[in-house]
C-alpha cells in the first residue's frame, strides 16, 4: 500500500485524539489581545450610560460555538455600563439563543424589560429587512417579540427613524445576511458606527473595512476569547474577584490551546501531503 | 466513585425534562450526546445512526424555519396587519363624512413608515398575495408569463437596494481607502510606525499586482508578466489565509462538541444512579460502536 492510498480515517482519529486529549487535560492560557478585539472593547467602553445600542443576532446553532461567547460577553459588557439594548435578529434560528441569554443576564444587572432592553425578534428579508430597520425601526417592527406595541416600550421614546438615537450597531454575524449587509444597508447610509463579531470563515472579509466602516471586530473563537478576557477583567475589578464571565473565559482559553494544536496537525498534514505529491510526481517522471 | 460523590451527584441532579431555557435536563443531555456521536459516526462510514441523525436534523430544521417564516412572514405582516387595517377602516367609516382630517390621519395605517388609508393598505397587501401566487404558477407550467412579473419586481428592488449601499461601501469607500498615503497618518499627517509603513507598501504592491493579473486586453511584456506573477502569489496567499480561517472555524466547532459531550459526562446524568460510567456520552458511544461492529460482522465486506 502506498502513502497515496492512506486511509483518511486515521487523520480523523488523530484529530479526535488531539482535541479530546488536550481538552481533557490541557491548561487554560491567557491570550494576547489583538488590536481588532481591543477596538471592539474600546468602542463599547466609550458608550455612556443610557445610550442605546442596536444588537443584531445574525447566527444559528451551526455557528454558535464561535459566536455565542461573544454575544454573551457583549450583553454583559453593555448592561454593566447601563447601556440600553434593542435586540433584533435576521436569522430565523437566532431567537432561541437571544431568548436564552436575555432570560438570565438582565436579572444579574437588575435591568427592566421595555425600559433598559427590548427584544424585537426575527425579521425575514435579509438585506431588505436591514434596510427597513435602518429606515424605520418602528414600521419594521410594529410590535416586539412578546406582542407589545412598539410605542408602548419606554426605550423607543428615544429612538427615531433613520437610526436616530442609536449610538452603535453591534452585529454578531455568521454569514449572509450579516456584517457586510449591515455595512451596505445601514452603516454607510445612516453613519452609525458598527462593531461586529464573526465566524472564522467571514473574518478575512473584514480587514478591508477596519477601522473606518467597522470600528472593531472579534475574529472567530480567538477574538471571542480575547474579548472575554477584557470584559472579565473589567467586571472582576468592579465586583471584586470573579465575574459572571470568568468561567466562560477559562473555558474559551482552554479551547484555544486545543485549537492551536489542531491547527498545527492540519499544517503538518498539508506539508506531508505536498511532499508525497511532489516525490510521487518526480518518481512518475523518472519512470 | 465513592458513595458520597454519588449522593452529591444525585442531590444536584437536573430534572428529567424542563422547558426553562438555559437549564440543563437529563433528556436533553441524552439526545444531545446521542445525536452528536451519531453524526460523528459518519467519519467511520455511512450508517443507520448517521441517517437517523440527518433525517431528524432536516425535519427539526424544516419545522423551525417554517414556523419562524410563517410567524414573521405571513401571520404578522399579513393576517395581523390586514386585521388591524380592517378595524381602522371601520373606525374611520364610523367617524362619518364630516370627520376632521386630523382625526382620520390618526386612524390611518402605516405602510413603510408612511400613513395611508387602511383600504389602500389592504389593497397593496392583496396585490402582494396575488404576485406571490403568480410565483407558484411555475410549479404547474414552466413557460408561463405569470412568475416573470413578481420576479422582475424582486430583481428590480433588490438591484436598486444593492446598487446604492454596496457601491458606496464596497467600491467607493474601498477605493478611497487605497488612495491614502502609505507613510503618513490620514488624521494628522504624522509618520506612521515603520512596521505599518512596510505593511502598507506590501498591501499596495500586492493590490496593484493582483489587479494586473486580470489585465487580458493587451499582450503582456516582461514587466506586466512579472507583476501578474506577483499578483498570483498574492492571491494564493489570500486564499491560503482564508483556508486557514476556515480550518480554524471547523476545529472550533469540533471542540465545542467535545466540550458539550464533556458537560454531560457527569454522574448526575448517569443511568440508574451508576455515576459517570453510565452517563450519556459513554453509553451512547458504546451503543453506536457496538451496533456498528455487529453490522460490520453481519455484512461481510465486498472484498471478502
């Protein structure tokens, strides 16, 4: 049997052993924070108490592993600063995640529904829905996700059409529709600053938009871990000791080590595969 | 495992089933572990466990998406909207012919943020329904003219929407960004750090060379050919970087699944109070592996 006939299931097994072994026994290590995650943190940090943020959940279960930690940390960060949140979703599978987190986190900070935060729910229509949200949040959402008329919510008294009253747009984006559509439909038209957290697949697209059209971004699980570190450090200083995010931060830090070695395995396999191909071609040419 | 540890586990055992979001339950733990391992079993080979997980996934996904799109795409914007508009129309009619314009305006229905007469609002929604039905005609007659009208409207609206926002954000502003000095700050004109300057020059060279690669309108001399070659290398590095990020994402998903299996491997999820040894990942994994082995032994391979 030649190496070109190598059963690929051995590769799956090797990856499994590395991931399970390191996850079970590997340590959690502090990460260096990059400028993109720092900018995301700083942009939110610059908000004042009472400011309103439009938080868009544009992800689903398939991307939750990367996005959900960012989402949780962002809600904690915003609420700890007494920033008010209007939560929307452009992905149909996002509401279960938003409902789950908003059923827990606001109570930690004593926030009141309708006054400090509101959940408007999923809106179909992709780019069109985003354009409509930018044009008029009220007409796009005549009622919130719980069926309350939009004008009965206290937080909406400070929000007008064309994104008036919205100080920042935060989108946790897993693909289409997501950050690129928010930039095109809302960011440029209404001059609302945008920060985002994205999956690894979407991250390379964002470098071209930073720092002018996107003020900061969290790239994949790596960015999420860095942001968790920053927010946890801040919250731990306030409450003294551990914060609500200490456990998720340590969990993510542990995952980063596993991810690093998983990535190294892939790199090694690519090199080996190319060497096999190279020598195989040379032998073929000689024959 | 000690008796004390087992007693502690039993005391903190989650409920068998709960509707409360974010609260773990035993049934959920077993389902999560079974379906996760059933999907992973495909890495060995296609098998009934994977097929079951695949079908359940598609079924649950379809049900969820149908519910969300019905709720947000039909019930609210059509059923509830038309119902509310009809009520407003009745109220306006009750005001009588001498009603003040202000009173009528108060009762008007909103469409795209603008107040209009409720009967018009209902009429426009009815038009949308007719166009939607036109789209479905394609199911019965391929070459019908009817689906072309709603398609034309959708393409037109979408093109207009994309044209303005996309051109601004992805062309005009991107070109403007590329035209800044690579050596000085665009804010105050002070020199940038040396590493930023080097990065900017690499970016600029890469950009020009990558664009040169796509020049097909005239014969290439040595200079253009060399630049195109650098452009190809730039593009390959870009694709490599994108591939790297994709791998990063996929490994993150795998780790999350392993983490989830680990979460449900505690003694509180164990069968018959037997502790972690009979917790969902181990039992589900053992059942799947044993069945696959049995199936493999029962069906001799083609080579045999």
